[in-house]
C-alpha cells in the first residue's frame, strides 16, 4: 500500500524539501526571485527534468550571489536559456526516458 500511495502523492520527504527550497527562494531579493521563477518555469516546461537537484544548485548559486552583492544578471547573463542548458548538462530528463522507450518499443515490435 505504501508504494501505491507514494506513486500517487510522491515522496513526502521530497515535497517537504521542495517547500523548504521555495521558502528560501522567496527570501531572495526581488530580481533574484524573478529570475529563479522564470528559470524554473523554463526548465520544467522545456527540459523535462526528473530531479530537483538542479534547482538546489541554482538556489545555492543565487544565495551566494546575494551574499557577495552580485547582481543576478551578472550570474545568469543575457542568454538565460544557454545558462539553463549549461546548468542541466548531464542531468537526467524525462525526454531521455521517452527517447529510450520509443527506441525500445520499435525494436521490440519489429523483432530486433
């Protein structure tokens, strides 16, 4: 039963960690909050991330930037999409799973 519930509602520990991260993000200065929110939307929608580890790293980078008095655009640059692509390099994505599944399904169905 526990595995069934976990599939439906997800891991409670992960949810608590995400809530704590979002609380930290809300404590950032406004320009950092805006950047974090927009980057988060972009990454969820376009990159299909399977983990929140990238967001943890981003949040730590932003918190360090705030502590050092660095402007957010000095960190993320003008091409934010490229910044995001670099951030997720090597991370597992949902799209990788879809690609593998597509290849596997075709190979199985044509007998290879």
